[in-house]
C-alpha cells in the first residue's frame, strides 16, 4: 500500500521533488505549482569524464591567460611557435567542445 501511494505521489508530482509538491498540495492547492529548475542529466558519463580529465591535464586555462596577458601588454611575440601553440590550443578546445556536446546528448551545430 505504501509503495503504491509513493508511486502515485511521484506520478502526480510530474518531476517535482516530493517535499515541495506535498507542501504545495497541502497548503496552497489553488495556486499554481512552484517552478523548480531541473538539471539536465548527463547522457554519456564516459565522455563527460574524458572531457574533465582532458581539461584538467591540458593547462589550457593558464596558458591562454598568459597569452592574453602578453597580447594585452603588446609583448606577445608573433612567431611560428606562437602560432602553432595557438592552433594546438584551438584544436584542444574544439575536442573538448565535441566531448561536452556528446556527454550532454546535444546535437552539434558546428
């Protein structure tokens, strides 16, 4: 009986947490249900873990910050090595974007 009641409440709540749903029904049934921000689930946990590992190992944030600082100061040397490093960073960011889109189960627009 208790399990059936619980399942019925879950169905009635339609995705809302049970606590706020029950309080709403008990105290203010004539008002609309409160809006609850729902998190989108991760569709591919393996891709998400791979993305986080790649991001942690890359050092991209620090490297890009250093490049931006030098560019703002006007001290960024424009040499083939600099261009190669920027191209590499762009490819790494592109890979991470692809993994994130895959992990979230979204369709890639690019």
